[in-house]
C-alpha cells in the first residue's frame, strides 16, 4: 500500500465551492456592481459638467476681451456659417475648425470650447435656429428689470414691447435682422451645430434654438427704445445679470418631456462666472430668467 505524500493529503483535504456558495458570491458581486457603476456614471457626468462650466467661463473671458477691443459684443459666439468664395470648394461650408470668426481662433484656441460635453456634432454640420421659448407669464405681472428708469423694478416695467418678440413656433432666425422665416427658407440664418452655446436643441424640440443673441425683445429687434429691457447684449453696459448664454444639456425631464425643477442648467452672465440655474424656469423664461 502506497502512503500518500503530504501534498496529496493536503489536496484531498480541500473542499470546493458548493453551487449555493458560488451563486451567493455572484449575487454579491452583482449587487456591488449595481451600486458602484451608477456612482461612477454620476461622477463622470459631473466631471463633464464641470468641464462645461470651465469652457463657459473661458467664453466669458473671451467675450470681455472682444468687448474691450471692439466696444461691444459680437453678433454670435463662433459665428454664422461661412462658405468658400471661389476655388474648387466654391459655395461649400468652411469647416467650423477652419473658420476665422469673432472669438476663434484668436481668443478661443480650441473649437471644442464651443462644444458642450454631450454635443457630438461634426465640424460640417449646420442648422437653422428658432427663438427659444418666450416667457409665458402675463405682461404686467413679472418685471425683471427697471425699464422706465425710475430706480425701482415694479409691474410698470413689464411692458409688451420689452418682452421677447418671437418664439419657437414663429419660424427661424432670418439673415435679415429682426425677421423670421420658414426654417427651410433660403434666407434662414445658418449656424454651426458644433457651437452649442450659439444654438442647441432641447429635448422634444423640432429645431435648434438660439442661446446667444444681441437682442430679443420687440423694441430691441426693431429701433430700440428708452423703455426697452436693458438686459440685452446689444445695448451699452448691460447689467451684470444679463444672460450671455446657457447650457441645457444637463436638464432632467419628467414623463411628459417637461424639464424638472432643479439647478441642472448652467447659465453664464455678463457679470459673473457660469453657475447652476433652475432648469424649468430657464426653459420657460429664456433670457428673462433672473440668475
């Protein structure tokens, strides 16, 4: 009879996992994964969101430099769509990363600084754009600035002509200032889709919407006026709470597709750094939102 070696005895003494134990281990691993993966996903999303805030603050700095140099804000951030004039590409769109526009590349060195993290548009994608949702509150009940110059913000400051002139259902921005046209019209103003701070599409919207504009009110898009809302970039020395642009890529929506109340949007103003804004209010009021 052969005496088993010490190693053989040790091996024979080991017991493998039972099926129940193996299933238990798998269940624990699955539970941990279910807990950890959403945490990682949220952390990554917050990192991207913080990156957007950094980029927006960079745009604000570039805009302030432009304003100092030129005496006012540019008509657009990246710029309207440019096309080649002559040569083999005559009439074709100049790629967004090759165009020389108001801020790029002199004051903003990377085209990606115009692109929110969730914007996957290419450099040749172009779109027309409607006006965003106009403030639906009744005229005369929701003043946001001192339009009559009496030093107080009262209901007397909330007049129809100082309200947003157009909304998403009125058509797209025209190349003719102060007008709108059908979005498929040859005179519809085209934007680079990569510039998500010039234009962006909200969930459920048919078209992209404007996020940056020098004027938006009836008076502003017309001849101006002493009683117009001063919170417009086209006027001299707009107040610090004047909105430059906003980022709605991080909104959360309910089952009906409406933005959920909560500070998930990011708004950029003339006088301050990019900061969280209530998604529902900003979606409903656009430039009349008070940060």
